[in-house]
C-alpha cells in the first residue's frame, strides 16, 4: 500500500492498511528562566520552577525552540585549573569518606559537595566528575537519595532539583550521559524532563540513542522522539534515526492501558515510534536519503508504530 507522510512524500509498504495520521505536538524546549537566573546566584539561594506532575508525555513542556549542538563536547584541558580541580576532588572524597558506606555523609556535607561543583567552570566540573570512580558516584547518589533520619538525611526535593539543573548545565556531553545514567532511574517524571532538555541540547545523534535506552518506559522513549523532532538539527536527526533503527525491535514493543473495564493495546515498539516522529520532521532530500538507508524490516516496524494501531477489548466481570 502507499504510505503518505504529511510532508507530501509517498512510500510503499506491504503492511496492512493503517491510519497514517501521526500526530506530533509542537513540543519544543527553552532555557528555564529560573535556571538562567540561578546561574548567577550561590547554590543555597537558588529556586526551582513549578513543574506539573502529569503523564509522561506532558513532562516535556511546549516551549521555545532550541537547536541541538552536535559538536563533540569534551573537557578543554587548557581551560582547567589543575590546582582547583585537585582541591575539589580531595574535598569531595573527604566528604564521601572514601569508604562508600551508606549514611556516612551528612546533609551539610552534601550541600558542600553541591557548592564545590557550583564553583567550578563547565570544563572543571566535567573533569572532576569524570575523575570520580563509579563507586564514588554511586555512593554520592545513594546519599543524595537517602531517607536516613536527622543530619544523615539526603537532599530535599528542591535541593535535588537545583543540583540536577546545575549539573546538567555544566557537564559536557559524555559526562552528562554518565550523570543521567547514574540518576535517571531514581527520578520523578519532572526531574527526568530536566535531563531530557539538557540531552537534546548537548548530545549528538548516537548519544541521544544511548540516552533513550536509559528511559526504558514506552511513553518516555516515544515522546523523546517528539522532543528530538522539534528541537534538533537535521544532521543530528539523521544520525539518531540511523542509529536508533538498529534497535528498532528493542525496548517495550507495545503498551497496554486499562481504564475501567476496557483495555487498549497500542501496537508498535516505542523505539520505532520515536524514529517515526523524527522521520516525519524531515523533508525533501533529507527524508529520501535517510529513508532509503533503512532496511525493509525497519521500515515496516516504523510504519506500524506510525500508524498507531490499537486494539480494544472489554474485560467481563
């Protein structure tokens, strides 16, 4: 059958007929005005924005367009003060006590670590984070999330949100990806959106695929495709599509929603759905080139996801 994209390009597929209306919201991104203002303040005086905690797709706000930076982002060693970063590492490790025992870091010490990163430049913060071992990073995360009583308690929600905004603004792409992997499974929907906003601004196409793999949830991954479609450069989109197509059959492959006595079955993998959103945002020779590079089986999966096929059944009581 013929499959017509809204941009006017028609392709042929042997899949059964589905609705080809792929709805993509005008999901875009902007710099958080609170985060911008916070960059000028000591960390202890920063405030947070009010995010609404709703369904997963709503976590990514409809805001002003940003274009992804696809250039490699590595710490610039020439811009790093060796003495400053060495002192920062020593102090952080002293606060963590080096033994990586849970509940041995006080709330005050966690705030001191936050302030150390706050006082570093982007290059220096990325360098220091990279130098921390995986065990040290995980210990830091566990202490931040700790519910221990009294002075051994972790960061409050507001303090944690401030930390996420500060670190995602400072870290270069490779360190941002590592930082996201460290925290993302422990965060609320709203805090995940902080990482996602930073990801589309800093990560290249291949790194965006790696970030999507961290999300694990059907709605998060599919909606992340919307954010990329609305916010990233053409080159980043093309790299993302080609890299993500290799994982088209990975991740959650369908979704069930149970409301009352009805069950709605969404057919089509979330990775394929994310690709479909990004593919739809391309046009002309860009669309033709990337579409031609896809294998027939990959195209079929993308068409199925794009068609948004659902099956609804009723549960008998």
